[in-house]
């Protein structure tokens, strides 16, 4: 990929010298040069050359400019495809059942499992490639004994475009609650 470096508009002698040096360096091609005539203040016609030179290998400065991506406004206020809540519910059920069916509650193991399960769920949901949806995956795993737990969450969102999927799993020694929040980013 070639990147434009400079545009040169020069009059008379400086133009001739620049043209010769560009030809020697090989920076000027017939496709990137445009010659045109213009009238001088005294009514004479002058030849001018507009040259764009290109560079094949990017510099460090170009790497920095590639990191910041400028996106154009699309003026799209809603998603083209809505978040598939039912499909994500099936994913949650499948992942939690596969990972936790035979597990007993151990605090350290459950701490690691929450990280692993949340990454697996996020990867599987991202396979749908829903543009402009930000995903938040939260997993709670706890010991199942004679206690109760309340898990609450609050979100400020647009109910028409944003969605949540949730699934509760239980076995003989633990419980797990998985939530996936899909927030549409305009």
C-alpha cells in the first residue's frame, strides 16, 4: 500500500530542479504527474507541474497514525440486526452445563472458572459478528447450601436496541448465574 507524502506546486527554475531530482530518485511517475498551463500576471503562459510522490515502506509516524481510526458518520440510529437473545440463552446453558456439570464448589477453582467461562461465552457470542454491539459478560459462581443470594444490576439503556440474556445453573454443590448484556453503540 502506498501512502501520499507530498504535493509539490513550484514555479519556473525551482520546478525544473525539483522535477530533475525527483526523476533521478525515481519518485515521480507518469501517473502521478499532471502538467497544466496557467497565465502569469503579465499575460504570459507558464507551465506548471503538480507532483505527488509515494512511499512504499511506512515510517514510525505512519504506524501511530494507523492506530487512531477516524470513522465517518453513518447516521444509523438503530441496528440492522437485533441481538439474538434466544440463541445466546442456548449458548449460556450449553457452556455452563459443560463446564460445571461435574464440578464441586472450591473457591479457587470457581474463581478461575468465572474468568474462563466468561471468555468462552464472549467468544461464542462474538461469532455472530453483530456490528456496534458492546458485550458485557458477568458470571457469578457460589456454594449451594442453605442460603439465599440477591444479584442486582442496573443499566441505562435503550430497551428497543439493547438486550440482556441470563441463565441460572445449579448442581449438587454450586450455583452459577451468567448474564450477557448487549448494548448498542451509536
